[in-house]
C-alpha cells in the first residue's frame, strides 16, 4: 500500500514538473500544477500580472524574472519557423542562424491527405522552434477555403472541415510533443482578406457548427492546442478578440479550453470588453508605448475602477502560466532540450511532404511518367520554373535554408543526360515587394493579361525544338498572400495563351500549376495533355516535382479543394456574397461549401475535391460493414480490400462519404466522414478498416440547438474523389 502511495506521489510530482502528458492537454485538472500557478500569482503585483498579458515587442511577452518566469517567445508560422524579426519593428534582425526548413504550404500539405506526415511536420517545426528559442509557434491555420479568391487559402488547408481536423490534430500533437505550444488560427471565420479587420461575418449556427468550427474544436479537444489566435474580423457584430460567444461559450464552456487566447497582431480593440469576453493576450497593437496597450496600464486602471475584477486578470495569468508549465518554459533545464535545426531528417520530411502533395490531374496517353531514356531534350518554361516562393505571402514567409526550384531540380537530376532548354515564357508583371509583414497590400492584380510577343516566341520555339515541354505556370505570392484577396480567377500574365501556343507546337506538353488556391483551369485542361498540381511546395519543391514527373516517385496527392468551372459557379460567388457589402459578409451558401455545393447542385467542376491520378492502378474489393443496423452511439466498421493492380508502388486515398437521403432538413449530397491513404507495392493487397462513428452523421438542428442524428437509412459511398464513387452501401440507424 505504501509503495502504491509513493508511486502515486512520484507520478504527481512528475506531472507537476511536466505539466501533464507532454503534447496533450489533460482534460482532468492537475491540482498540483494549479496550486503552483496560484502560488505564483499570489506573489505577483498587478503590474507584473498584466505584463504577462500583452506584448513587450513584436513577438515577446514579459516574464517576471524574480519569480523565475522568463520572457515568452512567439513566432510565425505554419510551414516553417520565420526569420528573426526586430524587437520593435518589422525589419529582419539579419541573423545568420535563422535559415529554416521550409515545408509545403497549407493546401499543399493537405493534398497529401496523410495525418502521419502532419505529425512529422509538427515534430520538425517544434524542434526548429526550440532551436530558435521559441515557445509558441503561430499555426496551424485551419480556416475553410470558402472562395477561390481568398488570399490566405494557400496557408489554410481545404474546403472540408473533416480533412482540416484530421490534419490539424496530429500536426498540433507533433509540435507540442517538442514542448512548443501551437496557436491554431484564425479563430473564427477568417475566410477572406478584403476588409479583414473590419468585416462582420454572419453565418447560421448550423454553418458554424458543421463547417467553420469543427477543425478548431478538434484542434482544442483532440489536438490539445495550448493556444488559439483570434481572427481580425468581427463575428456576429463583435470583433473575435472581444467576442464572448466564441471565446467563452464555445471555447471554454463547451470545448473545455484551458489554454491562452491571443489576438492576431493588432487585433485588440478594447480593454474591458475584451477582458470580460475571454481574451488573454494582446499582441501586435500598433502603439509604440507598450504601457498604453489595452491590456497594459488601461487594464490596471480597469481593475482599480472595478470595471474588471482582478479575478479575471488572475484567470488570464493562470492560462499563460499553465501553458508555460506544460511546455517546460518554467524549467530552464528542460526548456530547450528538444531543439535541432536543419537536420537531414528535417529535409527528408520536407521532401516527403512535397512528393506526397503533388497531384496528377490529367495524363493522356500515359505521357507521364517521362521515360528519361527515350528523351533527348526538355523545354522548361514559365516564370515559376525559377521563382522562389519561400519569402512570400507575408507572415508565413520563411527564410529557407535553401529552395530547389523546378529548373534546378531537373537540371540537377537530368542535366547530365538530357538537354534542358529554358525559356521564361511569361513575365511576372506584378511587383509586390516581398519580405516582412508590413501589412502592405500587394495591389489589385487581376488575372488575364497580355504576353510580351518576344517572350512568347522564344518559349514557343524552345518548345518546338524539344522532345517534351514542361510549363511551370500558376500564381505566386503576389496573389496567394495574406492581406489581400485575388481580384480574379483567371491565371495572370497571359499564361493561358502561352500554354495554348506551346500545346500547338508540342503535343507532349505538361502543365505544372504552382498555386495554393483554385485557379481557372478550364481552358488549360482542354489543351494540355498532362496536368499536374505542384503547389508552393517547400524547400524540396524542385526535387519532388522532378522525381514525380520522371517516375522515381508515384503521385499520391488528392485535391484538397474543388476547382470550379467558373467563379460564378462557386458557392459564395453564386450568391454574390464575397467579399460582402458595407463591411458585412453573409454566408448565404450556408453549409454548402466546396464539394457539398457542387454535388448538391449537380454542377460540373474541372477537378473535384479528393481527385488525383496515379501511375499505377487500384482495385477495391467488396465493401462490407460489421452490421447493417446501428444506434447513434455505435461506430461503423467499414471494411474492404484494396489492391495495387499496376506495376509501380503507389498509394490510393480511400474516401468514405455519407449521405442522408431522407431528413427533416436539407443535407448536402454527401460529406466526407473517413479516409485512409493506403500505400501498396505492385500486386499487394491490404485489408482496410475505416471506423466511422454514427454520431458524425449528425446535422446541427437549429430548432433543438444541438447535433441530431435522425434515425433511418444512410448511404455510405466508398470513393476515390467526391465524384468517383466505387461502391455504395446502405445502413440503418435506429
Ligand atoms: C497574421 C497572423 C500572424 C501575425 C504575426 C498577422 O498579420 O494574420 O497569422 O501570425 O500577423 O505575424
């Protein structure tokens, strides 16, 4: 008995030291940790307390050194640890030790549909953040891709809340396993950049619960995200940073969040209202004197006047200290233990993520993979063949240790055997000055545009004299960027014309799209025999795309968003409610976002959600369920075999969609409820079991103000994209 008690005491001490299980937020209170927090708070002056609740520079928060609380260090961003920024302005500190691993950006990473890669990414980011002495990394971004024009689509993940959630959770767990707190962002409804600091987002409770909230909820409840960043915009009339409904009711009361809510940089608007609404940490306010920030002297005064009870301040300080303890910030011996930077393993993780994100969209006559033994020359065309992307997009920019461009990739790997003929093909006419989060709007670049005749001619001639032509087209971070939305859906700089002209002279033309959001592909898909989506694909982009095009690697990526035929067919634009009017945006399309809209309205798309081809082929065996009748609390086991029937190693992403054919409310035609990326050698067969909780079939009932599963029949569709359904099964819910 004594031994048992001793073991319990030892475990309790261990948990206090470590703040609970590493990388997880224990739902249970940790009384010893809470005691330690209260003891620290009892020793603090009000000034010291408020010091923990606002920035003292661009990315730091004051500690209380006499109590062993160090300065807290935060950093961007979701696909790499950002270069060191000056303490008091947005300039770079020009360090020589802050070049980092640069991962594929959000949509690219989502296109891999691989939660294990997400976890690995988190781990690497955590190690590099620790190397840079950062305690909090400002990511991942999990907002929904609502419109193709959204400037930050490239930083987010997909149009589907389930896919977002499944990737955000392991990312956060991986990051936090390295003692770095995640800051899932931007909570809530930051789905456009136009008027992002003033626009009021209005959506139904159902759209909130079914589409815009789930990834945040999973990030908090399953991922255990230690912090969350409020969005700039308003939500139902109140700025997110002072919105009681989202920060208290949903986050703390419903989700049980015990971590830190912070503003986006410059996203605070009040002292008393924000303090009462549940904001903990004010960052980035554009007032030089930090003492004048909302949560500095004004908060002290609000406490003195009784407008804000001191217990509210204590609650916030406790939230900060809790995260600090959980990430070893208060333990100098352990704080930076898990640090490493730019290791070969980190670069391998970036490479693997890049390879798995690449999506093969069209491959007429098996033009791909290229048989390099039968090719003497390749024309490499397009501005994106040589453009670096790491240092763009504003706050998620990375000072990459290196970035292999597509041209470098192909030259390095094939240059000794094959003649590589490069021509720019089109010019980047936009002129946004990249580098540094200075809030500058890159301007109203529209799509389309004229080609310079000489530039076009050179490219066409280069394509004509080469065996193969590869055009690296798409966007860059003048378009896919924080702080402004795209002004049009068409590809800019006259690229479509370039592609059409090149296709005319070289029937073996491959178009590789480098972009982080949907672009108008209709004309390109018609003329190009092979189309590949290559993304802003991180530091290994050029190696990865070359290896996929030449068949060293088989493409396994799947589109994380639909590519509409035209902008006016996409839901927000069909309702003409992007980016809103008079600083209000109403999400009239409601829950019909992305494929939910296209499927339900039976609208064709150029490329559906979940779509992507391979160099090998797969065959599904018969789909079965463990039972035919279920209750709401059951989990359905959906089983089937998947066989690689081709000659190459590859992977298929088995996707399970669910439909509710008879329901008292409108339901989307189908919704993704499970998926698994299955890797198979040639000839190999695997048994796959997907576990799907019946509870996930629920819809948000506005009448009952809760999630409801109506009994009856549901249809399960096993698919390889939202439009390629292989088998269906019907089950009953009692
Ligand atoms: C962005 C955030 C970012 C912050 C700090 C803001 O402009 O919206 O995503 O983390 O700046 O750079």
